[in-house]
C-alpha cells in the first residue's frame, strides 16, 4: 500500500498531519504521537487525506506564512 498524507484537527484547536497507508493508521499514529500531551488530542472524525482536499490543505498551510 502507498503511504499518503492525512491532515486532522485537535479537540482544542490547531491541526497537524501524518503519513500513513490508511486513515486508521494515521489516527493511531497521531494518538501515539500526542499521547503525552493532554492539550493535544486528535479529533478522530476530522482525519482527511490531503489528496482530493488540496485546496483545504493549502488554506491550512497559509496560516504559517
């Protein structure tokens, strides 16, 4: 399976992304990545692949510029 990028939001605001072979794997990796921080809890229903949602992803990236 090919890895792709998935973006997601945190329960308390903010967003990030994970590379994974499936949305389920992306959720699991994100939960493990942020488990040590109570303030960064990934919202499971917000995970979306970047592919097919490029305009939305670009608008999120524009927040950094």
